């Protein structure tokens, strides 16, 4: 039986992954390009790569850091801007790469003249996004192909000094599959016994909630993202998971740690008009309380898409506990 076009494309891109130009020193492969590709595959596995547009953004950079930190060696530095740029080069043997850079309007000539990237700023100032060959992007719409490509990367480079690669790929696959599940259009609360363990659920819930709010605190509006993609916000359940078994991202808010603490202790709560309400236990005349009392009546910083707004029933529950 002749292979299908999908199978032929999968074989071709598995070969491309084997032909990556990767520096090898003292028997050990440089992990940068490998980790960047694993991060992209993980975006697709989690349902976050919905268009052929790979942005240099926290959702990608955090995944890259997860892989890189697991297999980094002495002297390795997590510089994601390096593989983001250099994946565009030729593969071994002179084959054209499957990775394409798209300049920001008016920056085309600058990008054409760039021979490398020495900082994240060079990427964010000049490059709008990267894209994949259309055939490779189509492959990433199929979970079996994502897993096959991830396995190919791990098997190819496992023997080049990256001993933790297969283990970390296997562990992150479970997180991303659950992430895809809770991204679904009609997430339903499920019995806790039927859900995966917390070490899988928590990272997946965090990814989807923080992405929905663009890594911005829904109370203060603070958006602080470090160069490695780490953000100073947490994913807070509005109605605790321990009571509901509900990991619907609409049961979550992006909050800085102090605001997360305040909501969990029923000092602040969103209302049905998506405005903050503050407990009467706090006194606006006390300077130490003003970070919270100043929220009274202020609108939440909401996701761009209305279908990602907080759930009404979760808000009703949380508001009922406000210490007024």
C-alpha cells in the first residue's frame, strides 16, 4: 500500500529534524534548536498553535525554558532568541529550512541583513513572527504527527549528551494533552477521580488562563514578563478546584500573588458586572489597606475574547463569600 500524503510529509519532516544543524562539542549537542522545536510542538499539542504564526511570546518561551532547563549542561545559557532566529538557516546537506521569519512592516531590509540575534530585543523590534512550511503546519494539526516528530527529536539527540530529553518529552506530553482538553469550547466539570493528578492539571490550567489574560493581572493591570517568558501572575481558581473539580479556564483569573492571596481570603471578589468588590473588613483610611480598597468598583482587566470571560456561577459563589 502506498503511503498517504500525510505519511510522506511526516517522513520528510522527521528527516529534516534529523538534519538540523546543531553544534556538537565533546560529544554533546547544543540544546537550543532542539528545545525551540519541542516548544513549538508542545504549543501545537496543547491546542495553542491555531494559525501558522509562531510569536516570540511567553507561551512559547516558557515551554522552551522547561525543556532547556531540564537538559542544560554546564555553560549552557537559555537564549531563546538564538534558535528563534537561526532555525531559518539551511539544514545539513543544503536543504532549505522549514522555518521562516517574517519582518515587521518597514524592518524587512534590516532582517535581511541580520546574520544572527544577540538579544531578545533584536527579535521583538524587527521580527513579527515565524512560520513553518504549510505542509509541516498541517502535520501539527494531527496529534499522532506531533508525537512522532517529538519522538524523532528525542531519539535523534538523546545519544548526543541530552540524557534527560526523552523523559521530559514524555512528562510534558501529558500536561499538553490536558491543556488541549480544557481549551475545548464546552469544558464540563468532571468528577475529581476521573481527572489527571495535580502535577498535570496545574501547569495546563495556568497556561490557558494566563494566555487568556495576556499575562496581565486582572485586578491591578500589571503585566511583568521576564525575557525567559516568566510572568508575575498566577492562575487563580474563582471557585476552588477542590470543591468543584472544575478546570474550565473561565473558572480562572490571572492575578499577582498578593491579589490571589486576597481573593482566596475573601477580601476581594469580582461581581456580575465584572467589577471588583472589596470587603468591609478593610478600611480605606488605613494606608496599608489601600492597595485593595482602591479596587472597589473598578472594572476587571478582561480577555479580548468574550467567550473567555469568567463564568457567572463561579463569580456568584465567590461574591457570596466576600466578608462584607
